[in-house]
């Protein structure tokens, strides 16, 4: 499977400007890719003002993603602020080329920024079946919680979309490789760059890691679309040969 990782600055709380930018980036991709991955809260930046920017599942961003996915014949994923009933969610959307939408609501809300005060946490992991791949998409702070990330579903690709600041970027780099190694899974981490309106500085480090912890794409610090290709046959052969996942502990996660 061929994947485009799109790393960029984000215009603060301006969905229209961000959609315009990402559409230009997506339309400029010349290669035939199967999946395009955008950062966390890609229409707004990591805002704690959800009621200012929240959309619904019938809103403009979801429709825009569906139109783009159909036009490019590729899936698109990233998280946005969604309001449902009286709750707001940091919701990762996985939009198929057909226009079908599946979603995951961020479970681990970032208490250091007060995210838990204005967003409602999700409860369930999402495992996406796409082109013969099982994909587990998670969001930013989820990366610090290996039990929730644990590969008990035999997924093949673990995705993290993020707004992860430069001052803690060493942890991002180490934990992405750790998640790949311990889960014997490809791992993609897609971050943003630039400075947001809270004066948090981001250096990106979007990257791709194979199932043994080797870089397929080393951490990137500039804006752009970076193409990586992953090979399921190599993954399955290595899992069969090494068998580490056969020795996993059994456990139950309580909500």
C-alpha cells in the first residue's frame, strides 16, 4: 500500500483556510496513492475552544473529505472537532474512496492542556479494514498509552495523527519506534509544524517505521507530502518467522 503523509502548518481556528491548503497539497500529489494522512485537528490546530469551530458529521469538512477521496480514489484520514448532541469530540475520520466514513474519538485526552474539560473521550478502538490491511488509527496523546495501543486485533498498520510540540519531540520519536517494535506493526506518525496561537512550536517529525523499528521515512521537519510504501507480505513473513506476538499477555481494558 502506498501512503501520502502530509505535514504542514495550520491556520488557527480557520477551517476554510486549512481545507484550501490541504486540497492544494492533495491535488498536487502525482503518484497513485491509496491513503492520505493529515494531522490532528487539521482544520483548526489544537484548540480548546471547540464550540467556536465544531462541525457536525453533516458539515462542510466531512463532505469535503468525501469529495476529495472520491476524486483521488484514495482514502483520507485525520482528526477534526465534531459536535454531536451536547458533546464535542476530537474525532479521527477515516474516509474511504467510496465516501463511506468510519471514525474514532480520541480516548486519552491531554489533561496538561485541559482537553478533558471541553471534549468527551472516546471508549472504543477502531480497526479499519481497507485494501486487505487492518489499520488502527489513534490520536496524539494515545501514543503514551501502550496498553490501549496493544495489537490484540492483528492489525497491520498503526497510525498516530498529532499536534505534538517540539519540546517533547524526543518522546514522540522514541515512542513511535517502540509501538512498532512491541506490536510488530508498521507505524506512521503524522504531526504538524509551525507555531499556534498558544505559542506552542511544532517541528513535525512525521515519520514511518517498519515492524522491526527501522525507518521507512525518517523524521521530517519541512512542510510537504511524503510518500511511503508498505509491504504486507514482508510483515506477515517476519511475524511468522519471529512469532513474538504469540507470547502476548491477555488483558481487559476497563472504561
